[in-house]
């Protein structure tokens, strides 16, 4: 009967120079650099005690040949330590060879049983494919959804399925877009089926979330479906709009206001535009404006994503 190792940090069988998180049943994608071993504390007094060295310490091997000054038992300690150190080096070479051969044989990787380490990982918003080393904690990594962060306004939004962080986007303040592009139905260019942006409201926008949202919605619709930044009309311009909703809403525990339009364009299926205004939780609490732009039709994102994104907004100070 085999014993399954408990959750913890273990040496990564595919990269022995790093440690990898074992959740008790399978390897996860969390990795870190091995923690430096603690330096051994020398005894305060008394004769030395023979035995194997602590992990990470240098083996006490005589640097020059010769007999010890006092024969008998006092000469056995260094010899035993030297044999143990040599055995450890040989075992490390064998394990490394097995791992390398396992990777070279047929191109596959051999993941062997882990070697126990002593701490657990902390999830952070990833800046790369491999998490950076973190401080020890008593909690296992969470599998919660990814988020995007607007540091200036102190908010985060959940990154839902089908949405990605902005890539090759010319508009300012974009937080996320739908994945991929398509040929715009009117003027030459590339369009996206969905975009979400945020900005800080100014004094000219209004003094309350309601006033700010009502003043912003027309600007948001024109920017999305009328003329772009260089004066083109990707959808042939806006022909009409219909108010789909307007009213108070709680955003991250703060009183806000939203306005949603259904826009009809000269070409293409048109779309939905929403302006959401609410006080920021950082600094002076200046209002934040979040704009949603969703294409209508089968290729557009689900309209329910607007509500999911709004409900998922959090303040970075909460």
C-alpha cells in the first residue's frame, strides 16, 4: 500500500532547482525558489557531538591527510561525517541523472515522488507564467477568478471567461476586452466585440454619480459606435438609441448610478453601452466612471456579463 504525501512544498521533479506545490493528490502550477536553510547554531560549551551535518551545512572533512592528534573514538567523527557527505553527493547525482534521463527519453518528463518542504504558497496576481517566491503562510493557494486592477482609482474587476487583458489597444483606460478582433462592418479597421474601461470623473462631469452617469452615456456611445479616435466610422455611425435601464446601484458597498443604452448602427448589429459612476474608495473619493461596450448579436458577449462585472467590482482598500 502506497502513502500519498501530504500537501506542501516539494522539489519539482521536472526542475530540481525550484520547489513546487503538491496539493495532496497532484502537482499544481505554483513554484518558488527553495528557501535558504537556517545556519546551524554552534553549541555553547562541551565536547563536540559526532553525527551527520545539518541540511545545507558544509561537511566537516579534513583538508589535509594525516592521523588525528588523539586516536580512538575522536578520529571516527570526521570519517563518519565524510562518508555521509560523500553518500549524499552520490545520491544527489543519481537522482539528478534519473530526472535528466527521464526527460530525454521520448521527450516526456518524469515526475517522481516529492521531497517534503515546510511551508505553503500565497496566491498573488500573476505577473508571469511562474509565480514569484512568496512568504510562508498556512493557507493553500486559492482557485478564485483572475482580476484586473485599476490602481489609479483603487478598484478591481473580475476577468470573466471570454475576456482578456488589453493587447494592441489604442484607446486609453481600457481594462479588458473580449478575445480576438474582427473586420469592422463599415470603415476599414479591426473591431472587438466587447470592451470595459474606467476613468476618474472630473468636476465638469457632474457632482453626483447620477449626474455623472447621465452625462457620460452619450459620450460613451459615440466613442464606441459613432466615430473612433481618428475620425473613422467603423459601424457607419449611430442611427438611434433606446434607454434599457437607469437607476441607483450599489458598487463595492458604495452608492452609484448606472445608465444603459441599446444602440442601433448603420451597419452591423449595433450594441449595448453602459456608464456606471460611483465614489472611489481611495484618496479623496473622487467618482469613478466604468464604461461597458458590448456588441449585440450572437457574436457579442452575454449581456449578463455587465451585471456580473458590476457585482464583482471591489475596492483595493477593502
